[in-house]
C-alpha cells in the first residue's frame, strides 16, 4: 500500500480560479504535484453549458477533431469543435428524442459514434444509435437491453459492447418483490468494415440463475428481494482487451468476464472487501468528529469492511499480462415508487451504523477494548453509511460494510487484487488542506465550505478512470466526483504505482468544473498535437474540459 510518507507533495498553487462560462484555457485552482513528477496535466479549453447534467460522458473523434458530449439536461448530444484546444466551441447538436427518452453514454471508433439511449419506461429495451462522426449520417439503430448505461468499442473498432444495467422500478412502496426488474446483460455488436452492423448478440446471465448460493458464498453481492441472479446483476461499465471484456457489476461488487467473439459470459468474479482496519487503508468515518461535534480531518484505521463497487474501469497490458483498473465509487440501492423520492422507498440497503444498535452482535463486534457502543459514537463510526444486507450471521450483524473503497485498485485478469491506493487519496487532500488552507478534504462537489461533509459517506468518491501511455510510462487518471479533482498515478509497474498529481479546475465555491463523471485519454499522434490529451466531462457544472499532458 502507498504510505503517507510516500505522499510528499510539491505544492504549486495558481492564484486564479476558473469560473463556469470560461471556455478558454485557465489556471487551475489546485495543481499539486509529487516531488520530481515526470509529467503533469495543464488545462486547455473547455465548453460550459451552465446546466447540471449538461455534460456527463464525452468522446473525442480524431478524424473530425470533434468531442461528442452527452447533454442529459437537454436530451441531446452536443458536438464540440476541438480543432483549437484553447477555443472549444459548440459545432452542432444531435437530438436523440426520436430514438428514446434519455441518453446515457457515447463512444467513438473508426469514424463511428455510438449513443446509448434509454427507453420510456426505463425498464423496456433501449437502443444504440450509430452515426458517422463526420457527416452525422445515421448508419444504424440497434435495439439492446434495458437501460444501456455505457458503450465501449474494442481497440480495433470491430465490436461495440453495451452494458445494459437493467435497473428495477418499484410498483409497490411496501413490496420490492413486485418491482419491474429487467435482466442485466451485455449486447455485443459486430461491424463489417465500413458497411455497417454485421450482427447483434446478447451475453446474458441466465446460466447463473441456478448458481445463486455459490455466487453469494464466493462474495458476489445479490440482495434484491425475489430477484433471479440475472435480474440482480447490473452491468455498469466495460473494459476490453483482445477477445475479452470485463464488466463492472457495481451494486454486486463483482466483475463479469465476457468472451467477445462468442458473446458469452464466462465468469463472475467477486471483488471481496477492503479491510479498513489495516494501517494505510484507513478512512475518515465521520463528518462530526471535530471539536464540539464540528469538522476535522481524522483518517485512521477503523473496523469497517469496504465494498469496492467500482463505477468506471479500464484495461491495460504490461509484459503480456492484462490488468483492470477500477475507480471504487460504491453505490447503495435506494429505490422509490415511480422513481419519486417523495414517496416511500420500496427498497433501501443503506443506513447509518448507529441505527444498527439493536441488531449488532455485541459479543463478536469488539475491537481491542472498544465495543460497538464505544464505536457507535457520532465522532467514531455512528454516522458512517453502511449496508443493511451485508455482514449478517444468523440474525445479527457481525461486521460493518461501507460503500466504496475511496481508492483506485488494480486487478489481475482473473479478479485478484494486485494493488490498492489505500487511504492515499484522502491523505493527499488532507495534506493539501493542512498545508495550503484550501478546503478540499472530502468536499461535497462545489458547495461553499463543504469540506469533511462526505466523510460519513464515500469520502472523495472516485468515479471515473482512464489509462494511457506516454514517453515510455503508463498513467492512470482518476476523477473524484465529490472532491472535483483529477488524480494522476504512474502505473507502469502495476504492483507499485506512485502518485503524480492532483489537479482541479474549480474554486470549491460553486464555480468552475464540478463533479468529474467521464474521462478519456487521447494518445499523442491522434490528439492533433505532440502531446496526449485528457477529455473530462463534469456533471454538476455541465462543462467539458480538455487537459494536455506535458513532460517535465
């Protein structure tokens, strides 16, 4: 694990901040680099919509020098002219209402744009529209599974993989077994040269329906009442390498493995739990652990197990081996009738630890001299959000399971943990705050003076991850949804990555680029210049920003 002593930072603060509406290159509010960092990101131009969800996922097309951005606020794809990186402009927009009710994601390869589109109702089969990136001519429209959440091309562009999340929708506020719960699946679309779609096949999970007990015993998280395995599994994001794809099953804390050519699910890999009681893997578990119940930075080992639950994943190769990188966001299930949070919930699997007081096995839940009553205090674990369905033996809770691991992890192709960043991300932001006075620790997007307010939930909330190579090294870029920054790690040696930089183009007071959602690495050569690019979409601010990776 990365230790605190390894997190020495070369502080390099810019004086100015970036405001929403600025489309030209600006200095970042935060630019913290490790001493001797070999590379660093600098912000170039950006495009603001000024609307929440105005930019969620972005895909760069090297053929047309355009960036295609999902604009959920307007239910369209914005097409940005990125020929001048310091003056990115709106070129045109693509209205997707004729295809469906909402759009989820975009991807680009070989002059093709793929747009994932959900139906109304969201439990019905969705669609993927495929367009020419230069002419925007419609090439094909393909029916896929319910709620196509992400789309991923293989490296050669021959296949397009669609993660059909298949989220349930409640019909009865008191009975989750009556929910409409479509099966999760992965659609495999094969192309035939430039002529269009050759075949459409579905990799489903029906073969695992009679293996529920086996999967649960192995650590796969299956907790929707009355659901089959196929209904419970919710594909979120896909990473592909060669003939194999790995699918993040976020709520299930697992990966699915896909044989792309056969369009078959070959395995489901449980990711296990992160032991936050180990030195170097601690966390700040409360937002009220300071003087008089106020804020404080208090990262330490706690008797909590973290469910990795990755959102975005990426694949890389090193010396012939494939590795999967994951941004361990975490995600609780909170479902309401008609998706209306003003109504009673039909299923919620998250609760504050202190609310388990009457259900905890006191004999088993002790740490040293501390009992659950000791740990249950507001300044300790009482406010931490934990699972209601994990850590149960018989009719008692014997362990606490938190959502997400507040980290980036690297996994082998067969799902073995190779490396985890431990508590490094929280340690980095804590050190920045302590040394500079800038309030960036476990912030809540861009709310004024919101530092520490996410400590009782998922901390900095790593959500997006991208990976790419430059100047003989390989780098991972991790978007922190709540903290608003981008963390760069050198992952050339997957067993011993190192921190490179944390950069943020927000002022942490409501201005700038807020809440990074999607990241795409664009290698030099197809970036339109001598250096690689990183394209980042920010959900809360509805803005898209391009960073250039430079060499020291």
